[in-house]
C-alpha cells in the first residue's frame, strides 16, 4: 500500500490552495531523548480565508509504571503556518511512545441577531470568508423582511466552521524482529492495466509482523531493451513516485479496497506495463524479428525495508523484478514467481 | 493509521512520465488518488522542520543534554553522507530567512483583510474580496524561492545523490503528511 498525499484543489473560485497537516517523532533509544514536531500549514491563498491551529501531546507508556502525558503544545495563527516542537527525555527503560497531533483550519464568520427576542430564525448569516471552500454555503435566514440586518441594533455573533484532522505516530524501544526472507505469490491481474500483475509478499521468520510497514527502493539493472531509435514511445522506466509502501496483515486491491486480512503477508504489489498499445507495438516488432533475443523488457532490483518499531527501518530482503514482452506474451516476474498472459 | 493508504501501481511505462510532469492524469490514476504533494510544499515542510529541530538541538546542547540524534537525524533518515546532511541543514538555514520575509509580507496583507472583515457589520451578501494580486505574487515568489533553494541543494549534493534523496523525501512526506479533502472536511 502506498501512503499518499492528496493535493487540495478547491472547487470553485479558490485555485491552487494547499492545506496540509504534518507531524514527526524522533526517538533515540540509547539516550531516551524524544523530539517531535507538528505543523498545520497553508499557503497564502488559504491563510487569507482561514486560521490554522495545531496541538500535540506525547503519551508515554513505560513498562511497569503509569502512563503519562508530556510535551503538550499548541499554536494558532491567522496569518501564517502554525507549528509546535518539543524535546524531552523519556528514559531508556522499555516503553512505547504515542505522539498525537490535532490540526485544524477554521473559517470565522458572523451571524447577526437583529431581534433580541427571537431565536434561530432571527439571524442573518454573513458569509464573509466564503465557506464554500469547506463545502458549506452561506444562507440568509430572516424572520421579518422589514428588518434588514446587519446593522444597529443587530449584534454580530461569531461562528466558526472547522475542518480537523488527527495524526498518531508511535515509537517503541521494544525488541523488534525483522523477516528472515520473503517469497511472492501471484494474486491477480489488474483490471485497469491488463499487463500488470498483482503479487502478494509472503514474509518468513515471524512472529507476527502485523501492522508493520514495508517499503521498497528500486535499482534498475537493465533499462528498456524494447526501445529503439525512432520508437514513437519514450524508454520505459519506473519513476520514484511509484515506489510502494504496504502494511503487513491486510491485502489492498488496486481500487484501494481491502481484499482481506492475510497473516504476515502484504500487497498487492503490481508489476508490469501500463500501456497495452505500446505492448502491441513492440510485439509486432518482436514478431518481425527485430529482437534476436526474442524478448525485451526491463529488470529491476527491489530492496525491501521494514519499519524498525522505535528505530530506523531496516533492509531485510533483495529480490528481482522483471518485465518482459515476447511476440505473443507478456511476463511479469517478482522474485522467482512469474505471471504470463 | 490516520493517513490515506492505497495500493500502489509500480509499473514501467513511458506514459507515467506524463503524470510526473503534471499533465492531466488518466482516469485510472485519479481513481487511485495518486496525486502527490507539490514539490515546493514538501521542501517547505522539510526546510522548516530542519531549522526548528536544529534549534531544538542547539538548546539541548546548551543544556548539556545529548543532541547528536537530532543533528544526524536526516543523515540516517534519508541515507545521506555527512557532507550531504550538512548541505541540507545549511541550505535550509539559508532558505528559511528568505521564506520568513515573504511570510511576513503576506501576513501583513492577510492580517489587514481579516481585521477589516471580522467583527464588523456589513451589508447582506458582502464577501471578502478575492486575494489581491500582490498576495498571489508573494505566493509565486515563495514557490520560486523554495525551488531555488532546492536547486542549490541539488548542486551541492550532485545529481545522483540528490535523486536518491528526493525519492526518500517523497516517501517520508507521503507517510508523515496529510491533506484534508476540501469538500468533505466541514462538520
């Protein structure tokens, strides 16, 4: 699975706005020092309409003694990003850390109570800060058209609409195991890309790795051997942006839906090609004998990492990724397991 | 976890270059919600955190407490050489004052509008005017400044080391940052 950050594009009038929440927890198990940072950020076009707020606290769970809370910090800002940071020594005994950060963006607007003896029906909703950005449009409620608020003796009553989010990060210095090896299992072909094969990663050397994060780094061993001078296509490659991240214990399909729990397994990891037309073009050339090897494609080395509980992630496995086009077939191979169609 | 997690497509294709360059993604890509945080935002977050946590490290050192783990944090996280780690911290330290100056200029414009429109009675239907051109210019300047700092960092690190660093940064940002979907976030 991949953790993705989605650029915020406001519908309607406000283009290019970016509002983001970010937090980070550093923990040095040898000294017991923990440092954390949290930020609610917005670009100028967003700050123009909204205020930002951030709060964080560190929950410490020492083994054998009571939980406590430290590094409670908050910051708000109407004209700039809001951020907080803190460093604290939590000791070197066995413990678990949990950083919770709350992030808010708030639009402030006013209703005007123009008749002190009326209740809700006597307010005028003044939408000065364009609530449409938050998915809410301003409305006007008037109980009597002869009153035209705002204006004396109407009283402005501040109202707020808030979008909020919370991020939890955990670290621990408990003993942390890593897989001894990994094997692959072909699961299914993609429904969107007919030449992309979905694989499941099977971890060996438990106990349980459930909930741990697996990431990959790729090294190209063999560039696009299909490409030739005059090809209508650029050389194929796997961009950095496609490097994957998965959580052990749950299989996720290409549409983001959970396929199901799967003990000590992760996936799906899709390997293959996106463009069927391009495949067809190279297959025609293969059939015409342009490639003496009878196939062409790409080869990568996949370096697998797992998060290190409280410490750094660790590389636990290296395997090959191979993608070949043949005259009448395409092969996607992960480690020693291949899928052809 | 609180961040959005979706399955990944790690596919070889020249077509993916189009996505990287920011041209319209195909419907499948959109369905995967693959859009990434803009580069200048990612580096803006990083530079700010670098400077703030370096400040924390200095404070720890001043108190005689261990701070080495903070000073080497990016070296370990992004697998940087000591020289490249120092370059990152130096570029961030050099970049942030420039960004702060722009932030202050923007803040004065934003502050003036907010104080004008908050807590004051106005006629029905009155709305805050669209952001003034000067604010948008500052926004563009901020982006250019970040990109300029990034270019400087790339020059110091060298193309190969920088590419590997940037790939790890993207992974880090994807794991540690989250953006609220606009239309669904109100409550």
